[in-house]
């Protein structure tokens, strides 16, 4: 019942753009911080970006600063990752994570299944 579904991936040429979406089902994202991760074959999973529950605080990996923008629309229960000036090294499966600290003091998070982004000429 609790699901995160990523979409928007695909094949693009270097310099192109994509907008990834992370939509929640079965729960509201209002209280969750959201992170995007990516993993390329043979490489460690890498944190890409994160955004606070209010949207007031964002962070980016150095490799994507100035090119990627994370945002959220709580009314649509969806988080976005706008990816511009894409490079071949951005090729990876991109995952969405929603996390929250509960009133019992435990951290609870949810993962999507990922969406493939391929940047190639």
C-alpha cells in the first residue's frame, strides 16, 4: 500500500534534459524529507540531491550542482528532479527515497524501484 514510483527516465543525448518524478501512493509526503540516489553498473550508490519536507532546504552532490534542481509539490504528493546539461556520466538508475523521524524516535524511509537514465550520443 505504501509505494514510491519513479518515472521520467529515458535515453537522451549529452546536453539534453529530463525531469524525473517521484510519486507517493498510500501515504502523504508532507512530512518527509526526499532524497534522490543513483547507481551506475559497478559503482556505489550515490546521493544526488535531497529536499526538506517544507522545501526550504536543498542539497546537491558536487557532481550535479548547477545542473540538477530538486523540487516538490505536496499538493500532488510528488517530488521532481530536473536534470539539465546531462552528461554520459549521469547514466544510472535513479532512486527516490522518502524519510521521516517518527514520534517514537525511529527513522522510517521508503524506496522506489528506480528509473533508468541513459545519456548517450
